[in-house]
């Protein structure tokens, strides 16, 4: 079984899709009460507007951030930590699979060379997986001068 670039790219793409599908779905909720008026205001108007007319600008519904992270840097760290958790499981299963290939080879030199090649691919994947945290730290260090100066609009 040959591992091609297309298989590696498709696996990486599926991993990214899986990482983004794990994020919880959150719907925006208005800050007013359920009965149509603001909490504690039975007249149906917004808080601070007892006439029941249009709500004031300060009492409009506020969208809440569904993510735990408040900045791009925190979001990158969160995504990488989820990817590492998933990647460790996949790497463990891949090592089991390669070990099974070594056992099934039973001295056949072609099968042993294929298993050895797959073992090195798994080791390279594990190195990239654990190097992802270092890559994120490099990107954060590169982008921090732009965020501090306001060029990225923080």
C-alpha cells in the first residue's frame, strides 16, 4: 500500500474539517426577557423605556462570543490543542497498524520494507504534530508587533 501526497492531503483536510465540526453551535440570544419586554419590565418595552416603544440603542441584543478565545492568538492555540489531541489518537492507531504490518510480514523483505517505510512516515507525522505548537508560537511572535500597534485592528 503506497501512501501518496493525495492521501496525505485528503487526510489532513478531513482532520481540519473534523476539528472545526467539534466546535459547539451557539445561537445569539437577546438580552431581554422571554415575555417580550426586558427582564423586570412587564410593559413590553425595553429596559429604561417604559413607553413600550422602540428600545434604546444601549438595550439592543448583544451577540455573545461562542468561542472561549478572545483573540486570534488564543484561537490558534485552541485549534492546535484540539488538533494535537486528535492527532495523538490517530498517531497511536497508526503505530498499532505499522506494528501489525511488521508482524504480518513474517520475514518477507518486501512487506518489511513497506512496514519500515510506513513507520518512518508515522514518526515524521508525530514530529510535525508536536512541532505544531512551536509553529504557533513562531506565528504569534511574528504577528504580535502588528497587533500591538493596531495594524490588525485589535
